[in-house]
C-alpha cells in the first residue's frame, strides 16, 4: 500500500496563531499571566535571602497559595517528560488527557502546544478536549472559534461538541450566533438529542428570549432533570419568579425527583418575591423530608432565602445546623447579617469565627460585604483593618469590585483623602469607580469643585456615563450660584438620552429646588406626573421642606392625596410632619396624626419620631410625651427628639433628667448638642462640664456641631477662657464653630475681638453665612461699635451677596437704639426695601424704653398692637416705659389690657443649685406672680417689714456673670438674664420675679443703714456657701450679712442699694474687703483666691488678679 501524504493545514496554523493572539489579548485585559513554575522556582531560589525575607515576612499563607499550585505544574511536567521518554505521547487518549491536565492548572499554552504538534492526530475528541480546556478557563470566544474551525476541517460534529459550543455562546451572550447554530442543529438532525435541547433551552433563556426557551422546552420529548432545571433557571434569570414556582409544581407532577440544583434555584427565586415566602417555607420542609438539608448548596440557598426575607433567626439556625460549610455558606451568612441591619459586632464575630477555620479564608465576596457594613455604620477603624487584610491576601489587586468597595467605605467614613489616593493609584477604573468618587465629593459641600473636575475628566475618558453618574454629580449643585452649571448638566443628560429615566428626572427636580428654581422643578414634575412614583413625590416634598418652602410642600402633599395611583409612605409623612412643625400648624399636624393611624403607619418608628418633633415645635409637649411613653419600639432618634424638644421649649431640667433615663443606650452627637444647648440656657456650668466629659468619652469632640455647642455653652456660662481654649483646639473649624466664637466675644462685650476673628475667618477662605453676620452685628451692638456695625452690614450685601434678613435689621436697630440714635433707627426702618417685620419695630420699642422716648414708643406700640396683638412682650415694654417715667396709672392700664385680651405673661422663675442638682420653684411659690404690680409691692413691703426682713430690687436688664437663672420672660424684649440667688434658710422666703422686677431677699433682721454700716466695720470676713458647688468655705456655712451685699457706706457713690453680684469663676458672692493699701474694694469672697475673676457692679467692672486689674468687661 502506498503511504498517504500528510496534508498541510496552512489554514489551521493561521487559525492557531490567531487563537494564541486572542488568548494573549484576553489575558492582558485581566490579570497578567503568571510565569511558568520552573521560572518562578528559579527566581525564588536566586533571590537574596534578605529580599526573600522582606517579601514574605509576616505572610506565611503565601506558601499555601503558590507552592501547591506549582507542585501541580511540576507533576504534569514530569508526566509529560515520562510520556515523551516512553514514546507514548502519540497515543490519542494519552495526549488528550495531558491537554486536559494542563488546562486544569490554567496552563493553556502547554495545552495549545500539545494540540498543535504535527504528530498529533486531531479527531473530534481532541477538538472537544481543547474546547473544554478553554471553556474551563472562561475563554468563550476562543471556544467558538475552535468549534468553527473543527466544523470546517473535519466537516463533522457530535452532541458533546454542540453542547460545549452552545454553553460558550450562552455565557458569552451571543444569541445571534446561537440561532445560526440552532439552524445547523436542526439541519443535521441533532434536535432530538436531549442534551442538545437542554443547552438550547439554556441559551435562549439566558439570552432574554424566554418565549423561545419555553417553546423548545415543550418540544422536548424526553425531559430529564437538566431540562427542567434549564427552564426554571432561565425563568429566575429573567425575573419571572411566579413561573419558577409554576414549573416547579409541574416538575413535581411529572414524577421526576428534584436535585440540589432545582431546589437551590427555586429557593433563590422565592427570596426575590415576598409573596412566595410561604412557598419557600414549603420547599424547606420538602428539603428536610428528602434529606437534602445536608447538601451544602441547598443549605446555602436556604440561608440566602431567609436572609433576604428578613428572617435572620431562621437563617442562623440553618447555618448552625450545617456541618460542612464552604466559603459560600460563610458569605451567605455574613451578607444576611449585613442586609438585615444587625449590630456590627455580630457580623464581625462571624468573620472572626470564619478566620479561625484554617481551611476557609475570606475571599473578595467576604470583604465586600464587610466593607459595606463598615461604610453603613462608619466603622473607620474596622474598615482600615479590612483594607490591611485585602493587601495581606492580595484580594484587591485585580478585582475592581473590591477596590470600589474600599473607596465607598472611605467616602462614607468621611475620609475623602484616602479615597482619593486609592482612586488615583488604581491601575484601571470602571464607571463605578468614577461614580463613587464623584458622589463622595458632591455630598461634601466643601469639595464640590473636585466633583466637577472629576466629572469633566470622566467625559474625557470615553466611558459611557450611567444614571449613577447623574445621581452622583447633581447633589453638588446646591445653591443659586450653581444653577448655571446644573443647567449645563441637564443639557448633557438630554444629549445622552438619560432624561427618560424617572430617577434622573427626580434628581433634576431636587437640584432645581436646591438652587431655588421652583418653576423649572414644577415643570419637570408635571412632565412625569403620569409616570411618577412615590419617590418622585417624596423628592419634591423633601426638597421643599429642606429649602424652607414648607407651604409648597403641603400643597404638593394634598395633590398627592388626590392622585389615585400613588399613596404616601413613611418618608412622605415624616417630611410633611416636619413642614407642619416649622409652620406651627398644630391642627393640620393632628389631622396628619389621624391619617397615619388610619393608614396603619402610626407604629412606624420614624413616623412616631416625626410626630414627637412636630408636637414639640407646636408647643404641645403633652402630646409628645404621650407618644413617647406609648411607643414600644424606641430608638436613639426617639430619645434625641424628646431631649431636643425639651431644650427648644425651655424645659431644660427635664431634658437633663431624660438623659439620665436613657440607661444603656449610647448617645450620639445629636444627643450631646441638645444637652449642651440645655446647659447653655440654664447657665449650668457643672452639668455642662459633665456633658463635656461624655463628649470626650464618646470620641465625638471633633464633630463641628459638638464643638460649636461647647463654645456656646461655655460662653453663656461666663467661661470665656475655656471657650477660647475649646475653639482654638478644635481640629476642624466649620462656619458654625466660627459663628459661635464670634457670638461669644460679642456676648462678653469684646466687639473688637469679634471683628478680628471675622477678618481671620475670611482670610482662611471660609465663606460667611447669614448667621455669621447676625453674630458680628450682635457683637457690634453689644459693644457700641456703630460704625463697624454699619460697615459689616453693607459688606454683607456688597461683597458676599447676602440679602439682609429680618434678624440683621433687628441687630442694626438694636445697635442704633443702644447708642441713643432713635431717629436714625426709625429712618432705617422706614427706608427698608421689604416690609418691616414686627420684631424690628419691637427692637425700636425696647430702645425707646431705655431712653424714655414716650412719644415714639407710644406710636410704635399702637402699630404693634394692631399688627401683632397676641404678642404680650410689646405690652410689657410699653408698661415698663410708662413705669420708667413714673406714669403708674398708664402702666397699670396697659397691664389690664393684657388681662382683657386674654393674654398671659410668661412667668419668670429662678433655678437654685443644691448639691449639683437644679431645682425649680413649685407652683404655689410662683403664684406670687399672678398678683398685680401695685398690690404686689404693697403686700411684700408690709410683709417683710412686719417680719423684720430687709429687701431690695435690682433691674431686669442686669446681666450677671453667673448665668444660673432661666430667662425671666422670653417674650419680653426688656427682660434679661438675672443673677443666681442662694436658697434661704428657715427664716427666709423664696425670691420671685414679678412683672419685670426681681426681688432679692436677705434672711437677716431689718436694721437701719447706719447700724448695718457700723456692724459691718466691726465684723470680720464672713464666709458664704456656694449652692452650685455644694462646698463650705473658710469660716463655716454661716449666712452672709446684709452689709456684705448691700454695699452700705462702702460703695463708691455712697448708695445703699446694690445688686447681688457673683464671681464668674467660682460662683461665690462678691463682698467688700480691705486691700493692701487700706482701701475697701469689691472682690470675690470665694475659693478662687487670687485667681482672676470678673465682677459686675452697677455698670462698672472689677477685674482682680493679685490686686491688679485684669481683662474683661461685664454688664451689670
């Protein structure tokens, strides 16, 4: 026989070269190919010892990563050498086995060389082997090319090759080529093969053509388990969960036994639809009955099913009963705990338990779940530890999802610097990386320019932007100055065709509302009115409420109720209740309360918290307390709402008491801010310092709002030195912190320092706000800096573009009124571009009282009585004006007007510190305030003289440094903070405040002034007790005599009447003592000794430190 010549497959050689190129290109897009085992082995042996130690120091698990893998390489290479030596490599099955062996360890180069050798006999089995090798390594496009080449060369195929090709087309989402192959299958008669039909069903289902998949399924004559699994998995893949349950029932009727793939797929489908929860439990019972519960994949599906259905307890039970756990089991449990909002400690315990098992270590799915937990709860320390684990295990080197999760964690933990470093050092970025960074910069108001820059750079890269990009960049346009750029982005959205998305339009609506363009937002909303969902309505309502358009928010809510296809959800009700509280619409809020009960949303925790806040803002504290007490599920926000509500309604003691009742619940920054506000209003320094200790222990002292509250508290408690220390040592000074410090300087009369601080703030690039100018104008007003006040008032609108609001105008009028320029203040009000609010006229009325301008005061009061008749403070101001001029009959007539119109003046009261506790006088003690002005004076005069007690008055406008009393009358512009009084002994009576006049009692026998002067000279220094400190001073706890505090003959002007004064440092009363030069001086008699203290005396300031004057001034 003649020997047949070997054909030259030139075309095959070119195809192999193309395949090699494709493999190299596909490998270059992913992780770089690792060097061959011998090369790596030689490199490791050739490395210097110290370099080797540095590379693998502290990372012993790298041995388990690399060397077993290389051992497998060496075993296959050794087997290859043996086959070459024995000459058995030409045997077809042997060669095919070696091709598959190299493919299992990812060495496709060796597999391809074996397949391409000239001596190789390439039959269908060889082609199937090389196709399987590339399919296992996920090079599906190479599999398709190999199949085409096989058909062209051999002109034959079998069902196995078809199944491999169809699987590659399915995983590569190439439905068009799959239809062509389907035609070839039908033409060659393979359509009756069950395995081929199963692959076709899977191809059409995963290609999105479920109808064709179902049609093929019905045409299969001999259906096996794989046939049913292919269709069930296809229905779940396309989101038809109801069809999954339907075909599962049909399969049970067919008599076929389910396998673990079927059960896992059905359980996954049940977790996607709440209505199928009962069906999933039925499947669970069938799993237990069929003894499939021991299969790890089925148990993993059960864990995921219960986790996604919020039954985490059942998931934990399945997890604990599972003996053979794999990495999917641990990941399913960790993901379930994260998705159900369980405490972070539980999830981290599961992670620690997972790491304690030597065989299973965290992978990329694990760290992504943990990073999501750290981002949600702002666990910065734990997040950085996970970052170290990622570097240690080399999990994020080529995994973009891990790197994106890391960036998201740092962004949500407010560490944008670390997030930016990670982003800039990433070798390759996808659109999710860009969107995460842009969103992080956008939500940080100080870095919105960086968000704009990144968005501009993203457009240069050529990546196609998504809805996530739009939702990330639009929040950066948050003020009217950004409206132009926001409109440019809107044009870009129209250009890219993203305007058809409802979520995109919702983001645009919120952007226009934040920029103050309500017309454009309403136009966009009307355009999607028929396609709008509850998120669209919530976007409009929430945006209006956050930007102060509360009335518009209520109108949109009423329109929402009239729409038939959208119903409010808890987010809607929370926003609308907030609008009612801000507008003081109590009746409408009560109607909403009834609506929440009717809509079965009254038990929602967020809705209850919103109701508590709304009732507090409407001054209905009883309803707030009732809701809080009846609430079974209280979270930290519930307690914060109550504490903040009490502080806002001047129930500061109740706020502190409620804080003590929180128990083991750990407070947060909001709690601390509310408590510090309560302490500031009380002037309770001791309690404020205790809250400061809580702040340090909770590690929230770096929060800018907490810092600002600390500055405000110490300022109002008279501790300006501590205020400056807190401000200077704050890590990050926000505009709120600067405002508080400027206001503190103004409160203490340091107007020049406030102006310097404002200039320093502007130099540092911090843009002032409306509140900043309120603080600086108030500082100028209290310090009498009229020219500087006008300068900053003009600077506000000319340089910073801030339109003067009512508060700014009140400060200007108050500043001019204090300086005695009443006519100029009156002209300023008349020349205002906007209609003056009653509060501005009220400030001028208060100034008229100070300077006893009866004519102007009467005209202003008549105007205010007409425009705001329910404000009792204006009546009190006019009454005080008459009283100051000695017109007592007119003063009494104005007081009677208050009674005739049904108005009630707020009662003034004092707080007494007893052993570190603040106590308020009882109701019976405050009944003195119900008496008339003249009758009160007569009764108290007769009573005290008949009982042998001395008494004296001080003006309500006296501002004393102790600040331990509450405001005497928050509605009276003439009333101010008064000094603290000590509790009287058994012979004394409670001091009260009545009708704008404070009464100070001294529990000593009534003695004429001359006798008291003589007694004072003969007595030594008498010590007094400090009620706030609760300590005895030298000399015992004897009560101070009247001569120590009345002034007697020791005052500078010989007056016998002197207000009670207190040291701002130790809170002891101020007495007189003989100095080194023999003269008697007013000074502190407490424990502070020679330390500096500020004392106010009848408008004069005494600053003492070792007998020398020190800094500061205080109004007295």
